[in-house]
C-alpha cells in the first residue's frame, strides 16, 4: 500500500457536485492498494499514520502526532499511485489491485483507522470520479509505502 499524507487545515471531497466528506485540521490521505497488500500492510500503515510526528508543537517544531492534536482524517482511494511510468508516456496500472481485492482492503483500512482515533473518519467513494480540495498546511506531504518498511 502506498499512502500520501498531506497535513491540512481543511480538505473535502465532492462526488457529482455534492460534498461526500470534509475535515478541518488533520490529514488528507491518498491510498493506493496493490494486489499483494494484506492485513499486515493495513496495520503497519495505520500505526505509521496515527503516530507520525508531523504536527507542530507549541514551539513550531513538528513533534506531535495526529493522536496528539486530535486531528481528523479524509481517506481517498487512488489507484494511480501504483502507476508504472518506465515505458512510454502512458502510465500502466498493472500493479493496482482490481476492485474485488481493493474495495475490501480499503474498507478494512477505514475500519482500522476508525478504531485507532477518536475523531470521525471521512472518505471518498471507491471508484467514483471525485473532486478533492485541500489546503496543505506547511506544506507537509509524506509518502509511506508498506512494501518499503526498512
């Protein structure tokens, strides 16, 4: 799994011109799922996301986690994170999981995050044409790959 974490002061997702999810201070997360992903990837990524110290303390130093600041999460599925661009100019998405694998893993990720934080998790809709808006705070953007843990 690949997750792109963006620290935001606000973020929202619209589907067919209607707001599906929105948050204030917290993380907007783009999540890419591949065929080889499993529960271990979900658990590792969840621990990293909620404990990553990328929020400012009273001295303006990134020393606090999402849990410390009671931050919110907007989780958006994005298969294009697994794009292969090695050959030609048209990306290949062969590594991206098909919906029958990706949807249950996406829902498990939502559930795992929901169990670990006290704020409500907002999300997009798997496979929908989504319009995501955000105000990146910092900017702070972190990329996590569960297949690259070491």
